[in-house]
C-alpha cells in the first residue's frame, strides 16, 4: 500500500473534524509526565518522510475531550493517569463509538495489562523503556493501517447489513438441514412464526409437499445450489404463498458449512396471472356462447315455427302430445340460450355506494331457506363501521347468493358451519366465506368458473360462472382455497 494510503486513508480523513493537509498526521500524547511526553515527541519527529503534528494532554478530563473531538489520527495513552488509568479511558471511549487507534504506554511490561489493553480496544501496547524511533515508526504504521482496514471493513459490513435487513425478499442463513440461524425481518413477515421466533425451525416446516421437500434435499446434495425454484410455502398464519427459492451452500474446511437463502414472494404475481387467465378464458367462453347461440337458434326457430304450424292442424291426440313435448323442450332450449346470452352480454351495471355488510345480509336472507332446511350454523364477523363499496347491489346479491347456496349444498345437514368474515386492509375490503363441506378436488379448482362445469348431479354449471362475471364487472379479486375440510372464497373490493 502506498505510504499516503497508510497514513492518510480517506476513511480516516473523512472522520477528522480539523482540516489538515494530506501529509499531516495528527497525534496526541495523553500522559501526566511532561518529560515522558518530550521523549516520545522527539522519537516521533525523528521518523523520516512524515509530517507529524504532536499535541500533549496531561489530564484525564482533558483526555476525554480529546477523544470526543475525534481530531487526531492516533492516540498514545499512558497507563497511569492520576487516580485513573488508560484502561478506564478506553472503557469510557467505547461509549462514544470511538474508532481511532489507541496505543497504550506503560513503564513496565505486564502480560496481564497487555491482555486487558487489547480487550479494552487498544490497537497496540508499548513499554516506555523499550521505545525507539524505529519501534514507534513500525507501531504507527501498523496502527493506522489496521484502523483504516477495520473502518473499511465496518463500512462494508454496515452496507451489507443494510441490504440484508432492508431487503423486501426473505433472506436467511441456515445450516445444511435448512435450520434457521439468522433471518431478516422479511423472513419473519413471510413465515409468520409463532411468538415471532424462528429458533429451532427449518424451512421444511413450512413446506407441505413431501415431494418438494425431497427435491430440495436432493438438489442441495447433488449441486449444492438452487436458483429460483418455485415452491409453495404455508406460514403459521395458514396462508399459502407462491415463492421462488434460491439457496447457496458455502463450504469451508475451517468453518461449519452454511447455507445462504433467499425467498421471493410471487403470490401477487400469481394472483394477477390467474385473474388475467380467468378473464381471457371468460372472454373466450363468451365468444363461444354467442357463436353457439347464433348457430343453434337458427334451426331452433325453424323447429318452433314448424310446430306452431302443425299443432292447430293435427287431429291425432297422440301426435299432438309428441308435438307438445317437442315444443316445450324447444322453448326450454331457447330459454337456456337466452340465459347464456345474458351471461355473455350482461346488462349494463348501475353502480352506487352501498355498505358491504348490507349486501351480505341480503344475500344471506336470499339463501335463508336453504340454510334453515339443511340446519346450517352461521357465524358472522362483521366490523361495526360501514364498509362502503361502489356496487350494482342486485347483481352483487345474486353473485353472493350463488356462492352461499353452493356452500350450503356442500355441507352435511345438521353438521354444517358457514362462516362469513369481513376485513379492511389498506384500500381493500374483503369478504371471506368459509364452509366445512367436503371441499373441491385440486384438479377441479382451475375449472370452477367455467360455463357448464358442475359437481352437482342435477346442476347446470352456470351459477358460479355468472357470479365470477359479476365480480369481474366490479373489478373484484376472487381467490378460492379448498381441501377435504372445506372451501374458502375470498373476494376483495376496492374501497369507494
């Protein structure tokens, strides 16, 4: 390292309150013996090629002020300072976040004092009777270089610590079994550990999929590193999250193996992708419905016109019966086509401000007969203050009624429980409708809102399709979760 870097590094100069030229090295000798100060000063000034400015400080209180001022590059401190010692001074200096090099001086050698000096933060320890120009030159060079290195190291540590703590992604350090050793705040926010403690927990505790666990273990064993593996995490708040996992294994023969991990939460991206996919699918379904309705209605109209022409002229009663059956079913087909067209071309919405509580209550009233017949217990958790949204109230009541009726029919009579929870967060109002029914198989969830898809024996498969279309018109976000213990519909609305 060049001499100027050693004695006047940027990190040291930037912390100096007194402006000095690059060649100057400011030194203070804290010693209550003026003769000792003069001897040390002479030795320092004999060092060639350097421009030292040396000050003397003979008392302990003045020494504290010198330390607080941070005005010097280097501090020589005598062990004995009146009633106190240089070790006392070092201990007090720690409370000021003092980081300048301190060289402790004593009149006699003692291993005990040497150890205590280093433990208190001294950079070096010298015996006065052994001082020389060469020894002081080496000591000063070492002290300034080491301090410059430590300041730079601390700055780097602070920079990476800030990145670690401030990252919106979950960043953690773990052992090879992925047991957490250190984690940033985003990790706690993502996993929501009980009592806010990850001690003794592993990443595997938050993975329900055994196949995925085995795959991660195999990847760590074989390649050591994992880049952007898509996983599903379940925090201790029971909320499932889609994430990208990256793991990097650091092996060192002198230290235990550690794993650096990062988890990027892509749940919102996945939800947006799903919403876009559903919207595209609905648009495609609507185009198909309009095309089919047009193609079916043309021959159907011909059939109906023919029947209307034949019925008055038909004298045979048995033939009339058959013609009536054809007419009734043709009219039923025509009605189904009209319902499909209404679904594909919903009537214009009339939006007004309404409390979400009121809409849910009226939807429950519409489903009350089914609820009472099946003897379903209903639990409501509504906040007292109105949650106002912009809505076409009759349409939204219809959409919620369809969901409530489906929930009721999925539960066992006398053993069903329907829970409705309203929540407010940021700019969103959400309604969560939970049932304890048989649930929906995972492979059916992507088709849940498709026209004509139904799990009921006598169902048509248009109720949830109509509900989804209405929610879309309200720009509401719909999320469905299901398992063998029931189904949960969560619908989020923007605040009015």
